C-alpha cells in the first residue's frame, strides 16, 4: 500500500459521509451550494508526503456568490474564498492538525477522526453561516477567519450598497 491508497481511504469515507449532505466531489474537494454560499471541504496533502507516507490536513472554505459578483474578479467560485478555516482550528486547542498515514489502519483511523470533526464541528459551523448576510454579520462583529482585515473591510463595503 502507498500514499495514494491512504488518500483514497480518506476520500472514499468522506464521499460516503458527505454525499448524504448533498456535497459533490471534484478531485480532493467536496462542495455544496445553497445558491448564495458555496461550502468547500478539501483534503490537502503536504509537500513532505512521500510514496509511502502521506501527511494531510483538511481545509474548510466558504465563498459567497454575491460578493463574487460584486468583487468582479472573474475567478470561478471554487477559486474564491470569503471564509477559510483549517480543520485543527475547530478543535479545543485551535492548532493546525495534520495526520501522518503509513498504513491502511492509520488511514482508516484518520478518516474516522476527520469525519467526526466534520460532523460534530464543521457542519454545525457551516449551518450557522447560511447566507452572505450571516458572513457580513460575522465580519461586522469582529470575527473573520481566513481573510485579512483589508479583505473584511472591502467585502463589507461592497455589501453596504445592496439590500440583503
């Protein structure tokens, strides 16, 4: 078995779990759109991975169709990010989390841990952010994740002139 096999264990288990929640898989990224926001859960391999050892983490992102239109940067929605949070920051210690997989057993254990975090932390967080208006409220209240202060101010200024 090798790194590709370990990654397949992770993505297959995520596919099974996220399909029930209407996420679609493209490569190593799962996405779901409610028409306003698109939610992304992506598996990222480390550059330190080898043929026999896979090191990976999971990124979560949200993109707003409204901001994408207003910002007019001509990138597809899957290449835009208005909220970004690594999986480790959903945990109590708020530290980046990487799994090192060297066997099918370690891949299955990691897949189960990742799914547990996604079901118990990520999806409930996504459920609190259902619209661009929810993102704007988060930004106005001083909370923003994965974007800079300048981006936060820019997005709020773009949204200022429209009714939500």
